[in-house]
C-alpha cells in the first residue's frame, strides 16, 4: 500500500505529541514509538478514537460523576422530574483537559468556578445518551451507573405516566446508592406518596 493510503504511527505521534499525550498518555507513546508501523488510514483513525474514548472513560471513572437526581417541580402535573447528568471536576490549573473533553464529545459546557475548580457538565437525555454509549465499553468503576442512567433515559419521554415516573425514580435511587457525593434529599418513596395523594394507584 502507498503512503497516501496509510498512516505512519510514529510520524504522526512525533508531530502531534502534545495532542496525543493529552489523550492517551506518555506510556503508550513510548511503547508505540518503538515500532515504526504503517496501517490503513481508516483503521488508524478508528484506533485513535478508541484510545481517546478509553482515556475519557478512565478519566470519568476517577474524577467524574454519572448521576440521576429526583427534582421536585411544583409546575409539573406529577410534581417531579428526573434529571440526568455527567459531570467532571478538575483544578482550574488543568482547565484545558475539560476543554479537550468538550471537544472530543462535541457537547457539554465548561466553566471556571470561584473555588479554584473547573467543571465540565452534560445535562439532558439526548446529549448524555450519545456520550454514555460512546464510553460505556471502556468504563469500569462507573459502568453500573452508566447502565442505570441509560435505562432512565429510555423512560424519560414517558414520565407523564405516573407508573413510569415512579419506575424512573426507583432507578434514580439505585444510581444514588452507587454515587459518592452530597446526600440526596428526594427519594422514590416520597414520589410514590405524592402520586397516591394525587389519586394515582401506584
């Protein structure tokens, strides 16, 4: 195969060390520099994206939060909604890492807080579904949370039905048992009681 059809990995890394190391680490770079390999261009870019997603999954396992929260909403007929989020925190000294993640996923917001920390966040079922499905094969510590949140996302369009809303809140409770962080204030039992007071047989 000609050079036009192939990518020389060593040459690519040598010319993109900063970018590659930000995603897949110096250890991999050192290892792969030992072999002056050439592979089909399409295969190379598939491999590169997989390494980026694996890096991101490890980052989320260590410093991320995949969460589902029951929110009281007086303006809702059934009085509650379930909000799903992916959040990553870093020292503002490493703000650029969160910008890299935003660029990699093509979604989410990044902001600098007043406490010396920066925050990347994805809120909303459509964007979060796409992101979780990309990284799910590579997640370890937070794989269970991701699976539960994806189950919740499937139900969210139908939560005007009180039975499905309650099922979704029960799943949110399960996510909460796996999530480190602030104490939760609203649980599915409260939702059940409220729905029953509204005349729903749940």
